[in-house]
C-alpha cells in the first residue's frame, strides 16, 4: 500500500473519531469518575460533570485539535512555535511514558481477574490458604451479622469488618502478598502481564495500518458492554427500593462533598487535555476536516458514557444494599479498592454472577488497552518521524516500547502498585500545567483574534463567539484549578511515601522547565538573539507552501475588508451627522418659511 493511500485511509473521519474516543474513553471515564461520583452524590455529580464536559471540555479539546490540524505538528514540534519553549514537548513524552506504565500495570491485574472469572468456583469468593482466620466471618458468625448489620449503632469492632471479606483478603494477601515477608509476585499476574504485552504488540505490529479494526473494537465494545451491564443491573433485586437513595436524589451528599476544582481537573484527565495525544492525532487529519463538529461529537459521547457509568455504578450498589438492608451510601464509603474489592463484592449478589463479572472486567480492560495502544502508536510515530530509517519498521519500534514497559512493570506487579497509583495521581498535575501553558502560548500570547482567523481560514467559518469567550476566560480557570490542586497535593504530601515522591516530582519537573526556560533566555540575551527566541516561528502555520500563501492572502483580504468596513461606517457616520445638522438648521425660527 502506498504512503499516500495509507494517509488517505487513515485520515477518514471515522478513524479519527474512533482514535479520539479511544483516548477519552479510558479508565478514568469507565471506572474512576463513575465510582467517585456514586460515592459523593451520583445525581449531582452526573449533572455537573456533563456541564463541565460541555463548557470546559469542548473549548480545551477544540483548542488542541485546531493547533494540531492547522500546523500538522505533533506534541514535540508544536512547541517550536517559540524557540525558548521548545523543551516543553518533552513533558508530554514523560507523561505518556508514565501513564503507559500505569495502564499496563493496572491492566495486568484486570486481565488476571478477567481470566479467573471464568473459573468455577471463582477463587476470590471462597477462603483459601491465603486467607486470615476471620475470613468471611460475616456469613459464618450469626452474632457478627446481627451486631454489625442489624443494629442502628454498630459495635466498635464492626469498623474493620470489611477487611474480613474474602474478596478483600484475596486481593491484598494472595495477589499483592501484603502478609508475606519480602517481595513477591503472583505468577498468574505475571502471566496476565505477558498475555497483555503480546496483545498490545500484535495490535501495533503494522503501525497505523492495522489500527482500523482494532479501534472499532476498543471503542465500540466498552460502550456496548457498559449498556449491557446497565441493563443487567436493572434486572436485579432491590433496585426499586434502594435506587433513589443510591443516586442521592435529594443532593444532600453532593452538597457536602462537591469540589468544583476537583471536578474540572477530573474532566480534563478524562479527555487527556494537556497530554499531547490530541496534537498527534489531529496533525494527521486533512486540513479541511470538520474540527469543531468532531470535537463536539467526541466530548458529548464521552460525557454520555460517563453519565451512563455513574447511573450503572449507583445501580450496582442497590442489590447488595438491599440484601444486607444497609444504606447504599454506607456501602460506597467502604475503604476498599474499587475494581478489585468493591466490584466483585457487589456483583456477588447478582444472578449469573460470572457473566456480569466477565462483562465488567472486559469493558474496563478493553478501554485501558485502547488507550495503551493509542499511547504506544503516538510514541512510535514520534520516533519514526525523526528517524526515517526506523520508520520502515513500525513493528520494531512498538516492540521496543512494549518490551521496555513489560520489563519496567514486572517489579510493580505486587504491593508496589499502590506507590504507582499515587505517583500517577500526582503526575496528572503535569497535564494541568501543560494545558495552562498551551492556552497562554497558543491563544493568549498568539492573539485570540489571530487564532480565530486561523480557524476561519482552516474551516471556512469563524469560531463561535461562545468558543472565543471560553478560550479567553479559561486561562483564569486553568490557573486557579492548577494552583488549587497543587496546594491540596502539597498539604497531603506527608500522608505516605508515594505522596512525598509524587509531590517532589511535580516540583522538580515544573522547576526544571522554568530553569531551562530562564537559561535559554539568558543565553539569548548574551548572544543578542533574544528576539529570535521569543518571536513566533517563521514556519508556523500550514505545512504546504500553497496553504501558507493562501493564509497570507486570507489575512490581507481580511485586513482589506476590515478597512473597507471601517471606511464605510465612517462615511455613513459623517453623512448621518450632516443630515442631522441640516435638519437642525431648517428647524431654526429664522429659517421658517411662511406661505
């Protein structure tokens, strides 16, 4: 297949939309946000998050898509717009590598749980050699059942009752080995990691030529499976009795727990704003592709999937709360790991438990796999673009990335996973920082009107006034959200070793970026090239020479039209004033004519 034909096929709107949705329908959208929303007030968070997706998500993702599509540059090249900021792109690479390691580690555990869900009986529903003496005491001891579930004021020892659940002890003691001395890795999890690496490699073997059918699967399957899981939750007992309380219909829990800055940051994490993935994806589309409608479609679909996830998560709690006659809010407040402890515990009371567990772990795992493939291909494209000899072997580049991730994640397939989760949570601050810098450099400093003119030239229609207003206002929102989240993170730095490492990692990365920037400016002043460093890159704009000339002519035409428009209004104003003056002269008493 020729290179031109490949690029044409790849540039179709359907493929672009699926790649963008595989980016936005990741673990955060499918797992984390629905869980936290159901814990802190499902109904209120579903409404607010949908509004944030529309009001904040669309302008930010549209901004990145416009820059990538207009310039045809990836996350490294785009920062060459200003020579003194050319190093910022490597922070995108750092985040992508960190997130890829996190995704592979998490997905290895998900793959393990998916595989053992086919077993009969499932190992995490029965006590084994790995369990403690109090395993499943809730079902085996009548007194504990009465004291902890039936009383209005449970006894003090009931606070740690959830630690006796077999699902909890399987995850903590068998999978992570928290009760063992030294370091240990479960061979089944290692096997799951190997299988996952092989699947990822064959998905990326032919580079972007093999992405079409893979994207269809990793995009459509999670959404379809989420709908099926929601339908299955509707068929369970106790839904009607407990649903109103589970969704927090009176918004009491939502009012108590809601945080606007946290909600905005989570939406940005879900859409992967500030990661550089959108730059790379949009840079491969055709110049006249409908950028705005594509962005709106991706964001709206992601928001609807999130709302669906929040509702289905709230439904998942109801059968368990109904069986044990406890409040759904109490159930969600259990200090348990969501995917590996809560989900198996809640689905245990479902009819056809094994089927629904397979569906649940499958759509979460496939969504994580889709994002992993997206990141691997993004890194592969960046390397191939800068090393033409390697560009002929995309499978080799992908293999090196996947094998490196496999080696790096193997030591993390134990209790170290908690350290990685905290590190990733702090690493998300890099996204906020980069999104803030993007808005400053590509919109505010570049000029809002000039940026809007680029959009007008590229799309044929100017951006809407609401979008331009959002671009202008969002810089204040981004700065406020970044510093608010950073202060919270800094105040919680002493809660664990991973929090300390994550906090100082952010400080070092941001500080290093500022130091490199200052050093470049100092060198520019010393060499008397400060203007060359600060000014806009002369090659900024469309790739082809024809489009560059057309863009220059478009600017000249716009200036001419603006001049003619102003001259017209100036002449119209002069004529209007003259007319008013003539009327006043005619109306003077001395000028009245008596017939």
